[in-house]
C-alpha cells in the first residue's frame, strides 16, 4: 500500500511540521510494510535559508517514523554539500529506521531562483524497496522525461515524486504525472504540499497513477493521506505483453550515471 502525505508545511518549523505529519499518518491506519511518501523539503517548506533548515533533525524524525510504523518512508530535506551549497534531497528509510539511500533533485527550479542556493544532482538513484525498485525524484524533475526513462530502463518500476508544486500550474502537475506513468509503464506516486508559504500557494492534488495511466487515488486541496494498493504483477504483465521499453534507444538517453542501491 502506498500513502502520500499532503499537508500545509509550517514554514521552517520542523517540530510543528513533523507533528502535523505524524498526526496524519496515525489517522490513516498505515500497516507495517507500507510505503509513506512526504513532500519536497517536507518539514521546512521550500526554503532557501540553509542556515535555518540544515541539521540532522529531518533524518532522525523520518527514521523514527519508519521504526514506529514499520513502514518504508520517503522524506525530503536539505543538505549542505562540501562546497557549502545546498542539495535538495529525497531519502528512503527502511522499516528498521536505516537510511537506504538519497536522491538529489536533478533540476533546481531556476524560474524560482532555486539554482542560486541548491546544486542539481549528478546521478539518478534507484533503490530496492521490498519487492520492487523505486526511483525517487523531486518536483521540477517531473518536467524532464529523460530522467524517468533512463531510470525505467535501469529497472525502476515505481517513481516517487515529492513536490512543492504551485497552484497556478496544477494542471501541468496532473498531466505530467500521468504521462510519466504511461510512457514508462510504471507507477507514479506524486505527493504535493497544500497551503501556502511566504511566496506561493500550493494546491495539494497528490495522485497515484498506475502503469497504464489510470489514476488510482487523488487528493484535493486539504491536508490528507492519499492511499492506494498498487499491482506490481499487473505492471510486469503489461510490460511483457506490450514491451515498449526495450524499443527505447539507449544511445539517446545521455550519460547521466545511475546508482542502484540494494540492501
């Protein structure tokens, strides 16, 4: 079972944001072995103030949430690289609380000046989670299909996208999530925050899309947990019966490295 936790993230207030997310998860009736996905920079909001938001509390909380629920947890937070600049991170924690791996946002949102503070990632990351392979991506990455295609060719079956996607372009958000699922014959679980921050309004609209483009579950504008079962056997059967991915030309995919993390 997949659970997308969309909520109004208190601005740069980790304890308040974590408490809000905890309450939503506890009310959702998650079960051990489920996957919980939180938004981009999920306990601070889309902040560029690295001094205010970079510490070890995000990872510690996500690890505790994973252990407490017995679930896999994807959380988003900011890191500071060795050059002092930021990295926008999505990390996946195992049910025992261990951090399996991190994916760095590949495409900083230059329209919103993200590139002035955060550097883009230098590799795709795919992570073995339970009996599938997940590619975590972040917000603006959704607009760049080549990253999704390369991950799918490397074995990804599920794409988990944490976002702070503005309300003014919500119709793009939905259309792109569905397109990424169809063209890669993959599940797309895309979670977007709600509410507002000092700069923008956010519409929620989180959605879980099946391998053939069917929207399995979708949120509105309110804080909520959007949940759905996903059928990996059906995904694999569809890829076998309608094998588009083997026809994709690897020579057109570029040379971005793919890091495959196994446990």
